């Protein structure tokens, strides 16, 4: 197919879907689902995030996130703490038991990233990532 016929939205959606599928396959055998792995990564980037804000980051309904956090808490990977500024809300924190799981998630992500970018030079990779960041930032303004 001619590159000019490709839609930016479809290309981005397809690449994202295929990255998630590759990630899930690489995590096969892990006790974590892809959704749980995504949640752990977001919590590690935003330690103490409120549940409602984490649901927004993950683009899931709050009830869906509550069940996801329940599962992670049952496995001892996260803990809920009352939000000191809002008695109705909870903040999510990682436990030390999450550390090896995060390391595995990062290892898998790095292996996939290296594999899919291996045909690009270092400068092409840098430019590609900068372009994606620029697109994300522009789209966030909508």
C-alpha cells in the first residue's frame, strides 16, 4: 500500500495494538496480565496516584480499575492508602514485592523496543521517538 494512503490514526492504532500483543506474548507465563503490568508501570511512574486519576491514565472505568487494584493488592504488589487530602479517595503505592515484576516488565519492553527499532540508526531512532512525543503532546491539547 502506498504510504500516502495510510492513515496516521490507523498506523498509530495498529502499531500500539501490535506492541501490546507482542508484550503480552513475551509476558506469557507471568502471573501478571497486560492490564496489571500497565497499571504497575503507571503506579511506578506516579507513586501515590489516586485511583480515579490512575483510571483516567489507563483509560478504564473506575470500577474496572478497582478490580484491577484489588487483584494487585491481593498479590501484594500494591497497597491502597487513604488520601490525606480527600477522605473518600485512596492513593496507590507499590510494595517491595512489585520490584522484580517491574524489572521483568522493563526487560520485556526493552527487548521488544530493541527488536522493532533494530533496523533504524541511532539518529533515526531518536528522531522517530521525538516525532512520536511531539504527536502525543499535540494530541493531548485536543
